[in-house]
């Protein structure tokens, strides 16, 4: 199986790429290197003794995304990590967040709809729960108004995915709502 990992050289993405490679998946990483460096590929290769296919690509470029999928029609699934992620920055520059987090998701979904069958894992966030009434927050907590443009992009992203899945039975999707991931690979 061939898996596309967007933002695959970022913190969470690179750890997922390592796990996929270790499970013998074919992996393609797309990253624009805005929040990562190409050196991460060397770390992945050191850990796995192999490295994923890599393409530097800005997912905000709709034509480039379309061209990528024309050349890679054998993708079985996408794990979408590529997004702007700082709450404070999103308050200072909301349009950057809406462009990067919403447009890129829409462009990916448009291409996934063209495939006979596709699977999407969406990197969402606990920010979709807003100001929680009860702690700890569980998956049964209600989604509340977002407290930042970042959180709103994750809420809207989940809604877009749900709407597309309702009308396209060939697309399966799930959203992961995690908190602040920390740590490193056991190799250091």
C-alpha cells in the first residue's frame, strides 16, 4: 500500500513516516519545509535503513496538487498533517491559517474524490472542544465554539470532511483530536 503523508517531515509526521516504513508501507512525503527541514529525511533513513519518496510541494498550489495526484494515482491513503499550528500566530494572522489549513484540505479532497477508493486521516486538534465544561476532556465532549482561528480551521476542516464523505462513498475519513504531542523517537 502506498501512503501519502503531508507534512511528513514535521514532528508528528516524521514519527508516523518511521512507523509506516517499519511496517513496510510505501510512503510518499509531501512537505513545503516551512516548519521542518530536509535534514529530517536523513534521520528517517538512519532509523529505518530506508527513506520515503519525498516531494517538496506547497499544498496551497492547487495546480501542483492536481499534478501530483495525476502522477501518483496509486495512493491508497493520505495522512494529512500539513497545517499551520500555532494558536497565538493564528490570532495575529488568521488569513494565513484559513488559506493554509482550509484551502490545502479542500485541494486534497478534490483530488481524493477522483480516485476509485481513498482513505484520509485528518490531523485535527483538541481545540475543537473549545473551553471544556468537564476535565479531562473525552471524545464524548461536545464541540464548542473555537477560541482561535487555528481551532476554527480544525472545526471547519472536520465539517468539510464530513460533508464530502456524505456524498462520496468511495472516501473514508477519520479525524484525530490530540493534545500537545511531545517526545522523541527512542533512537534519540
